[in-house]
C-alpha cells in the first residue's frame, strides 16, 4: 500500500472512494467543495496496486469565530472491499504526522470514540469545545506532538463546505 498526498488528477478517484465508502453523497460533496473553496488543507490518499482505495481530508476550523492552530479531520473513507485491512489506520497516522509536520497543534473530528481513541483522540467537551453537529463523545480532539490544547473553549466552526454540502 502506498500512502501519499493528493496530486493533480486524483479528484475523480477520491470522489469514487468517498462515494463508495458512504451510503450518501454528502462526504464526497464536502471534499469537492473543500477543494473548490481552497480549504482542502491536507489531502492524503491510499493506493493499492495503483488504485485509490482510501482518502482523508483535513480542513481549517475556527474557534469562536477566530482562526486556530487546529484542523478538522474528515471525511475519511475507504472503499468497502478494503475496509478492515488497516487502510484507514494508515491514513490516520499519515494525517496526524502531516498535520504536526505542517505546524498544526490539534485536530478535531466527529467519529466513533472506540475507533479513534487508538489514535489519541478524547472527548472535545473536556476542553470546553462544542460544534453545531454533535456534542456527544463522538466530537473528539487530539493534541499533536509539540502542540498545545486550545487556550479556551467555545464553538468550533467547520469550513463552509460542511454546511453547503448538506452534511
């Protein structure tokens, strides 16, 4: 398996991954809109035998209306026939490493706490963070190596693509 940053010409393969990975089109539309808006900060693909089988997107977020040292992770998708083969785990590790290397301090996401805790994610509510989608334990944060937690709590705002895609 090869893990690499998105390259020109990957958009249609990434769209196909996100379409296959989710039962509805919103995730694929989010990636498309992030790219169009210039908000696809980090985009990483997984390939097996030259075929794109996984993708993860990271985009800017705001805290209480202000830019942050954090990123929002998602969507992350793996084609069904490759799920359970560590593709998602390798994408997550690459996303965490690329974010830290780029100087970001933390990442937030919405996802299954039992899955994401293995990557160091904990409930964002412990830091006083909220969002408009889901404030259960599915809303999580990880502090990246060398990073520090947000200095204050507040409302996390995702890139406009998330609302514009109908997610």
